[in-house]
């Protein structure tokens, strides 16, 4: 499609430019030219000098220019000649063709369409019209992965993900920030466990092959294309909430965030009020490290006294003594279901406030 687009523009320029002009692709093949006989010709040893010189290079009497200044490009524009005029014309041709291609891609490219949806840059009423125009199946099941890279890397994050998911008709790799990549993946019969396995494979591959640790947020499954914007927000929220409540995990699914998702969206003043009401006798500062470890282990073992004592390598009576001590300090008996729920929520609220720099 790009070759036809370029050829159409160059054909219109033919009468205004008294030199041969055209475009070669990444394999050196002439895909568009004012001299139609040249189309299909292979021009050897052009890309290599371009990698040394930057955006422009002169090879065998032709001036070649990168069509994406400062970035890796799939195409080079060329103009016959090696003089200043050829250099100026190559700049004009490069800018014109790259601008037209970008506008075309924005209008007809499916990845650009998906990006506009997740970034809320398209009206809901236009989504179905555009999907029909692009012959895009709006009813497929899809999931959104938000992959955050740690910072500068020798590898290009976007290219890394594209290589892992090369099927551009079903999976869309989209850059939404310098170190943030979105993968919109089409699903068949995969359930939530299968989706998490995909995320694990991404993280493991990047860690093993490129020594990069990424954080991945996973949305719920979107049954319709219009739900992708919501799914993207879910993946964002999963990472934000996970950073507070599950900082040891690098893969967070929106489905598994639990009550932390609710707490994260509460005003801090309301959270402080809740803690002051719950801990009238004394706050977390009255609990030492051993006591907090006991509490967390008790919760991890579903309030089972015997199992918790076994995990802590203490006598059952010792654990009972510690639980009685907690009741006296806080007024909450963790062996009672209602008190246990209250205390668990309070732990999460305290963690949330600390992430905001507020110490209760």
C-alpha cells in the first residue's frame, strides 16, 4: 500500500522536478520512482553508509535521505544528483512523503485505530463506523497488557514486543510512552489463567534474553472493541494499585486486586478518619515487628490458630497469648471474623497512606 501511495505522489511531482526521484525500502528495492522503468530495481550498499552519516548520504550519484529523521526508517527517499539542489530536493521529498504516509496510516492503519480507542481520541459513535471501514471485527475477545519498562535500555522496547507478537492482524503492539508499551491481544477460548500465563511468558522472555525486568498490568477481557478504552484504564490501575499493595509482584491483574482497588480510590482524609476510629486504643505504632509478622501469618493461614502456630514454629498457647495481646492493644480480636476483616482493611489503608507519604 505504501508503494502505491508514494508512486501516486511522485507521479504528480514528475513534471515539477527535472530530476529522477523515488523511494527505496529497507531491502534496497525501488518501490516508487518518477522513472517507472526503475521500479523493482535493487540498489545495493545504500543503507550502510546511511547508518554512518545519519539522515542523508550520497551513493553512486544519488542523494538518499531517511524518511524518519532521527529514527529508524523503513524507507529512504532519493534524488538524482549529489549537489546542493539534490540535497534540498531530498529533504522536500522526504518530508512530503513521510507526512502523507503518517496521515494515511492514521486514517487507515488498524494499530492507529486501536491506539485512538484506548487513548479516548475517538468518539464512541465513530468506533463502529471506523471498524467497518477497516474491516475490523468488533466482537472479538481481547485483553490489554500494559508493559512498563524500567528505563533506558540498549534494546528498543517497541521492537522487542513486536518480535514477540508478529501477527499484526490479531495482536497490536502500541507505544503509549517512552517506556510504556500496550499489547492488545486477541483471544479465542483463553481464560484468566491463560492470560496471566501470557504475561508471565512476556516477563520471563524479556528477563532471560534481554536481562530486563518489566511490570505488567492486565485488564479484564473485553468482549467488544468499544470496551478497550475501559480495559486500558484497568491495566493502568492494576499497575498503580499493585505498586502500593503488592510491590513484590511484577504482574498484576485487575481481577485479583481485591479491596485494594477500592481503597486506592478513597480520599486520604477518609482513610485517616477510618484508622482513627478503628484504633481508638492505639495505632500500628503500638505493635512491634514480631506482632505484625504474627498478624500477617495469621491472615495468610485463614485465621487458623494451629496452622499459624506451626508456620511460626511456636506453641499454640504462645500464639493465643500474642492474639490476646493484640486485642488488648487495639481492641480487636482477630479470632472474630468481623474484627479480622476490620483489621485487614486497616492494614491496607495504612499501607496506602504510607505510599502517599502520610504516617498515621
